[in-house]
């Protein structure tokens, strides 16, 4: 038989069974009674307000995301169009230069070469002035279109702020 070091056999202490173990923690148990109505109303009001705030924040975040997506798409399209306009102008200028060089090679006299050069320079100056005018108009339209989504969002926010 197992005996403790002291020589006498171990005996169970009366009244300290395993089922009594939980009773030692009864002092920490939460009350099981009803929550007072005032506390319940305050908690419900707080939850309701939190839901409203969450809903407003969620809507604002969704609107901001939509605004960013719309602005990004507008800028992307404008940038693509600007690149294409630049390529078109470059191609037109290169084609005009090659046509000039072809004509210049066929010139019979020095006077013909000077006349071709003068005509080419005048045409290129007019062409480039037109290209710059077109590009300036495009850039102005691009700038206005790029800020339209943000401007609409600001106007909406101001209208709501005035109304609310």
C-alpha cells in the first residue's frame, strides 16, 4: 500500500469531494437576475447608434471608392488619348519630312531646293501650330473631365451638408 513519507496512510478529508470544487468559485459568478430597463434601453440605443455610424462610414467608403475608380478610369482614358494624339502628330510630321526629302532629292537646281525648303518650313510651321492648338484644346478638356467626378462628389457633399 502506498504510504506517505510520514508513515500514516492518506485519508480523504470530509466535506471536500470533487463536486464541491465548483462551489469555491461561486463568489465570482455573475448575477442571473434581470437587467434593469434603463440599462437595457441605453445599451439598445448605443447599439442602434453604432449601427447608424457604421452604415454612414460604410456608405462614405463606398462612395469614395467609386469616386476613385471613376477618376482613375477618366485619367486612364485621357492619358491613352493623349498618347494616341502624340503618335498621330509624330506620324504626320515624319510623313511630311520623308515627302520633303524625296522632293529635295529630285530638285534640279539650288534655287529649287531653297524653294522646297521654304515651302516645307511654312507647311510644317502651320501643321505644328494646328497640332499644338488641337493638343491644347484636348489638354483643357482632359483636365476638366478628370476633375468632374471629384467636383460632383464635393457638390453632393455640400448639398447634403446644407440640407442636414
